[in-house]
């Protein structure tokens, strides 16, 4: 997020003082990216150093007013005309977290995905409710209509972003399931020998085969002739 360009865009509408700029910035963005007064004045000082703003007196309450210069207008036009660079994306904590969770022994990546999905879906529902309120404000008109339209655009971007994140999490889970079914199972490792026992080597002779068992002795009951059993009457 470019705070300096956001402040230049607000100053294009006329001179402003620091806390006024903070209020208008948060009104435009629905406080999605809150600023503190210190950030605002630090940025104004840098813009003044770079010749993009200049102090232009005070208002009736004694606030120091800042006005945009020609150099600031040129910088603002360039910012509006130049596409946002997507070739060097900002670090995404969720993507880094999932990448680190792959194969990590201390965590089940499926639990990470499911936990994040619940949070993402709840955030999407909250943004959708706020969008409904913003639509009512835009349709009713009023002095803040410009700010309401700006807030509506920000909300819709957040909704699309969370929808895409939820779909990506579903894709990650499906990908992991497919990989778990196609990857060959790990071969079981041989049990380690007991401490102190000698492990067999190829040079050791093979043990002699066990001798064939001797034939079993005949059972006298099953092998007694029938005549013998009949003579004992």
C-alpha cells in the first residue's frame, strides 16, 4: 500500500492538515488499512523534502496546511497510469506457512488448511455483510457518496480475494490427497540388531540344513489287525 500516493491523491482536492488526511484516508478505505497521525506527518515531511508538497499556511484552528505541488501532481499522475507490479509479489504469510508445513514432523498440514479455511470463510461472510451496508449507503446518496463508493470497491476486492483464497485452500487439500495416493509407500526398514550381537556377513558360512525328521512310530491302536481285536472276546 502506498501511503504517500494516497495522501497526494487527497491533497489534489485541496490543502489539508495531518489528522484531516488520516480521517479522509480511513473513510475512503473503510479503515481497512488504519493510519496513525505519526505515520501521516512522517510521510508529509518526506513529501515536503522531495518537493511534492509544501506547507501553505494555517486554517482557522491553527492547523498547518499542506498543499500538493506541480511535482506532486506529476508523481500522482504517473502512479495512476502505471500498473501495479505483480512480478514481485509481496510475501504471503499463508503461502509461506503451507510451504513450510509440507513434510514438517510437528504438524499435520491438513489441520492447517482446515483451520485457515474456517477463518477465511468467516472473513468472507463479514465482508459480504459490510458490502450490503455499503450498497444501501450508496443507493441512498448523500454527502459521503464518494467515500461510500470507494469503500464499496475496497470491500468487493476483499471479497474476491477471500473467495480466491478459499478455492486455493480447497485445491491444496485435493492436491495433497492425490499425491498421497500416487506416491509409493516407504519401504519398511530392517530391524536394528540387538546391542552386542554380531551382524551376519556374506563371508559367514551358511548354517547346515536341519536333518529330516525320523518317521513316526506306528500307532498300536490304528494298526492292530481286525482278527486280533476279535480274539479278545
